C-alpha cells in the first residue's frame, strides 16, 4: 500500500506535536508485517528560509502554494498546487492522509486526490480544524462546543482580533453589503468578516463527503465533528502513542528539598504558561518551589512578554530546549509536571511523555488531558485559572496536599497506533 501523508510542515525543522506524530508514524508503518510505502509531503512556507538540509528519502518539500482570494483561502483552497499533481501521478498513492487543514493542506488537495480515485483520510490534530481563530475558545474566555456558526464564529474571531465586543456582535449580524470580501481597506475587511466565516463553513461542508475516514485522538474531538455534520460511522477514535517508557523506579521522598516543578512544550498562549507564572509570582517568596520551563517559542511576542515577567523571580527559570533523547530522563528527575492548557488538547504528547517518564502531573480539566488522566490516573485535574493553580501549588509546597501518584505503564506504542490505523486505509 502507498500512503501519501500531507501536512503544513515537515519534521525537521518543525517539531510540534503534529510533526512528531507523523515522523514516528512513518517509521512505525515501515515496520508493519506488510510494510507500507509512505511518503510525507508539505508545501514550503513562502515566508521561511529554504531548508538547511535535505528532508530525507521519505519526505518531500513542495514549492509554496500561491494564495487565492480571501474567500477561497478561508475555504482552504489554494491559488494553485505546484508539484502536487505531479506527485500524485508519479507516486500513485492509494491513500492521501491529511494532517492539517489550511490552503497548504486542504480542500484543493483533497479534490485533486479524489479526482484520481484516491481514498482520503484525515487526522484531526488540533481544535483549529473547525475553528477559524484556532483555539476553540469563545472570545478567549471559555471553551466552545466547536459547532461552526456564521454569526457566533464571526463575533468570536473579531473579538480575538481586538474589536470591541459590542461592535463585533453588530458586525457579525450583517454581510457587509455592498462591499465584498476583497474590497480594499480595513473597514471593508471588518464589515465583510461574516462572508469569510461562511466561506470557511462551506469549505468544511465540501470536505465532508470526500473524506472516507476521520481519525480523532480524543473523544471530545469526535463530538465536535458530529456537531458539524460528520456521520459517526466515519469517525474513528485511535489514541496517540507516547515514547517508549523508562524502566519503572520508585520515586524518592521529597524531604526538605524545594518542590521541583516542570513545564515543557511550545510557548504559546493556549498552553497556559502565563497561568503558572502568575500563580507562582503571587505565592509567598519563602515557599520552597522551583519551576523549570523547557521548549521553543520564546521569541514570539507572547514568549517575550513572559520573559519580562520572569525577570527578578529566581523561582521560575526558562531552561531552553531539550534534545529528544534527554527529555524522559530529565522529566523523571522532577516531582510534578504542569500542563495548564487553555484549549482542549487532542493528545497531548506532553502528557504521554510524562506517563513514559513516570512523572505525575497536574493538568487542566479540559479535553484530552482530562480524558487521559481520567482513563489512566497519574495526575490531578484543575480549572484553568491562576487562582486554582496558586492554591494547588501552595498546598503541595507546604505539604498540606500529597503529590499525585504517577500513572502505571500505559503500554501504548506507536507500533500499536500504526496497526490500529490500517483499517482506516482499506477501501
């Protein structure tokens, strides 16, 4: 069987959860009893530098996608597919497996594949598959049910872009007539926000009949698809897999040492790092704790704002990035992992890494974090607010509350994942 994986970026150089997932899946598919011939492709980002090295024999960087007009771009249509038709005709895949939803990996690619009789499978890796602003957080305040609604989604997107809420609510009720989505000027772009939301919804609706199987990584993600019209017989829950676990070992008692806390991952607002920073900065300075922060993304505006908040507080340290081979041994040396996500995670990979390292966690009571801890234990769930995290960390540091026990061996490998995905590829 020949499978073409398509996403927004390749690994390396991008090392997010989606890219790590595909990278490990390709290796596992090559180890199947009946090996799969898999190729991973992505269009180059026109705003990024050319890759420093060849991506590898099993992956291909295609030329950048030229942009379409605003409505087509929001419907995940491209202005052209340079190199993609030739790839389909040369590689001749039986399956196109989509891992992103954008103009670089979207409706135009699906229609080109379906015109050649190629089966399409889509993995829903993140909330942005059904959310224009990407996080499934209505007005950045509460988790949304994920149903695409022209008025509500327009309102939310405008508020997230800085438009005052009363004005956003008014704009979301009209279609911008006589202006069109490609009319010039900021006022035109504001007043035609709802037609763009409608284009996003129509693109999703055009996608649905073309996808033979939707692969979801969490139960909540299946429910969102159902709310958007996907028949449940085409939705398949296959959980992600973490790295090979470290050998079990007893965790030493804390004693009088400071509480060793760790957060790791991509520095982004939806990951909730600022909740931890605010919670710890409000704790008494004499409380014995130390928080280490690991991962990329600190050169973003959000990351730079956080860096300024860290200045002068020796309890919180940004430690840089960890090589993959060092991650689990390093995590195993901490007392507690912290996962304060503000959006509903689909995995998340970080929690699976904690399980593999034997590290107990405290995580937000949302999405995949809540599902995995509910299914396997290994942690405690908290509301995603600074107040809740502050109270929890104070109680742990003072010894008023015990550390949660780590999860047992979850025993789920990427080889298991590859085997469980095989039925989705079958015609």
